[in-house]
């Protein structure tokens, strides 16, 4: 069965949120996005090219690290680079405003629609043990 591609940012956002289900992933992203913004500001003030080169290294390097080693999934940048960049800024803004955790809970509670362009994402990790459904194990 063929799954239609994600056609808008509004369709992409829930996939993006589910790909950032772990708080540690979101925090590393926030540090990377903030460092990239600071690097661009430093370049604007000093015109030193090193700051311009540091922006994508800081932003993408930290984000990709968090996907590969914390979230254990594929960065959304590979499938949708512009929507992923927009998602990074929206996620940072929601983190600053204190609404990102609720956004993650909301989207991770919804059933995920598979899409070839959408990042893979696990459900939100909890500290609760999984329910035992086999009566012989009780």
C-alpha cells in the first residue's frame, strides 16, 4: 500500500514532534539551534566567516547527535530540510514558552500515519512497566 507524501508543514509537524519525543533530544536541539542563532548574530556583528561556518555545524551537529544517540531515529532534515528547520525554530519557541511538553504528549497520543518523508519516532518514553497481557505470566 502506498502512503501519500506529507504535503504541508501542518501535516509534517506531528511527525516532527513524534521524532522528538524524548526531552533530552529536545534540549540538545535547543542548545544547537541557540548556538546556530548566536553564531549568525556574531557573524552579522563581526563579519568573521568562522561564525558563519559554525552555525550549521552547531545546529545540525548537535541535532543529528541527539537523533542518532538519544532518540535513536533518523533526523527529519534528511527528508524535509526546510520544514525540519522551521520545526526546529517552532520547537525552540514552544520550549521557551513552556508548551512543547504538552505538544509532545498530544501528538504522541495520536496514532502516527506512516510517510516516507516523515521521520520515524517512538512513542513517548514513560517510567511505567508495560502491561502484561498473557494471563500465564501473572
